[in-house]
C-alpha cells in the first residue's frame, strides 16, 4: 500500500463531520478565543507526574506495611484483599488527571 502525501480534501459544508468543534486540542477548526494554545506546555503536567510518583510511593509503603497482617489471612481472603488494594489506588487519580488536563479538580456541573 502506497501512502499519498497529498492533503485530504476539505469536507463540504453540509457534511455532518464538517461541524466538529474544537475539543481539548483535537478536532477541526481554530481554538475558541477564550482558550490558550493547546500546544503550549502546561506546568500542571510535570507537577501532576511528580504528585503521582509521590502518591504511588506512599501507597506502596502503606500497603507493604500491612503485608504481615495480610499474610496471616486465609488464602481466599488474602487474594481478595490484594485485588481490592491493587484497584483502590486508582480511585484518587481521576481528579488528579482531570486537574492535569483542565486545571479543575471536578467536572463542571450540568445546567438543569
């Protein structure tokens, strides 16, 4: 298969995909005037990665401090505990990733 270097033709104005709005730096069309350039680097990403590494280090230390107590449980309960602890670390990360990408800690409220 040979790939062409020619640009794709523009969609006609009546095409349903011609009205795709700009969202988070992707999509067609210019950014809205109230948004910064999506390609401009943000300080939140490196700060969020540092926070993520610090959080994972603390969480791993906390879970490993319970290793002796967990090892004395019956094997079925120990497996369940490790599954729960293996998934629980993800729950606080949603607000962190939202903040890293948008600058807000929560999603905006939908108007009624």
